[in-house]
C-alpha cells in the first residue's frame, strides 16, 4: 500500500470483527504522520456494522463527514 497523500479519510470496523480491526489499524499506522486518517469503531458490532448497528454506523459516518464527532 502506498502513502496516502489526500484529504481526510476513515477506516470503520465493528468492535467484535475478528480480522479487519487489526488490519485497518496497521493500515492507519502506515499513513503519513500528520495525515487526517482516523480509525472508527462501531461498538458491539461484528463484521457487518452497517447491518448490525445501522444507527451507530450512520452516526459515525455522518460525524466524520460533517466534522462533528458523536460519542
């Protein structure tokens, strides 16, 4: 994977997903220092957070896109 030189970006994974969070954290770690890349976690969700917790998924995506973070 090359260096990310673009604008803000986000990786989003379910908290209980057994594979993707580790992979995504590694990818975020490879990004250029100071880049606006985030790792977002959907609490209580597995591999399909958009299906398992659609409201929380939408909150996180909306918060990222608008610059407002929901807790």
